C-alpha cells in the first residue's frame, strides 16, 4: 500500500462527548496510515463540538457542522458525498475500532478485486475494557453478493449471520 489516502472514515456525531475522543483516536492510530476522516457534527448540544475541533489541525480531518439536527442517516449522506478515496466506511461516534481493522479490511478488498465489501468482527464492551464479548466474528471467507443479502436479511440460518450494523464494514467506492 502506498502513501495516498485509500480510505475515508465518516463519523456522524450527536451528543457523544463521553466517547468521541476515543472514537477519533482509534481511527488516527490505525495501522493503515493516510486515512481521511470526515466528522459531521449534527448540531450537538453537549461538548462534542469543542472536542471535535481539537482535531481540526490534523491534515486528513474535515469537520462539518450541521446548522440543525438532520439525523444520522442524512449526516452520513453528507459525508458520503465527499468521499474521493477507493474505500469508505462509517463509524458511530460512540464506537471505536481495533488498530488493525481497517488495514485488514482494505487489504482483503485489494486482494479480492471482485469484492465490494469487507466485514470485520464486533466486540461488545460492558462496564469496562476488561469486560467484553465478541458479538460477531468473521473468518476470512469470500461470499457472493446474493448470498450476503440472504445472510443479512436472515432468510436462512447460517454459521455466522451478517450484522446489519454499519460500523464493521468497509466498502469499495
């Protein structure tokens, strides 16, 4: 992988002052470097905006302030319209990613040019970082789009269903 940005992470934010710093830092500290981050503050009424702007000096971070609350979906669409990288993903502002997640996902997409989406596991953290459980675990496997839709919609029961959550997927642009 070269030094050009391959991935854009879109983070819609609404009143997550307690989590947003960890969220952003988890992206900044990925093993995959040169990630663009688009942060859309959806008119937060807490300290989220102040925390977000602590990161505005970073070269690959773009911050957008919605004038009023548009909702998570519309905020994601605003970010999506600004994607100019080969790959993109979404991350909720109260979530974070392990340091190898994006490199592993992008590498899988680079090695499998016929794939449009890479999925990685999700952990649920309970009271603290020592109290967590693997909620979804995906081994390396390539499945076709029709079968993926079947698993996602839960039309059939399979060893590992595809989570409808969006924060554990990297998409080809």
